[in-house]
C-alpha cells in the first residue's frame, strides 16, 4: 500500500520538461559563458543547460511546472547579460 501511495504522488507531480534556446548578448569570453551556464543550471527546475559563446545562445531544458522563460530571462539579466527568447 505504501508503494502505491508513493507511485500515485509521483504521477501527480509529473514533470513537464520543455526545451528552449535563448539568444544571449553581452558575453565576451569563455569565463562569461561558463559563469552564465552555472547560473542557469543552478535554477530550480532546470535539468540541463549549455551556453555557447560562439553562437551566443543558451540551450535550456527545464521543468515547466517549476520554472519558466521569464525566470530564465531574469536570471540571465541578473548575471549581467541580455536575453531574447
């Protein structure tokens, strides 16, 4: 019975994963992109993030029930960069 309750709670909290590519401006070096990647990865609900300095993008996979694009954009801005979704 305990397992069934656990399973039911898990199903109710089903993750809704989304992927988004953010356009980033203001990154000048690899330290900038590494720092931004760390900032994004540390956000609640973010499963994975990859920041590409050359393409000026950040690919982010996140749980839509916990995080959203506004939260991502705000974190990018707080880190000192500009973001377009």
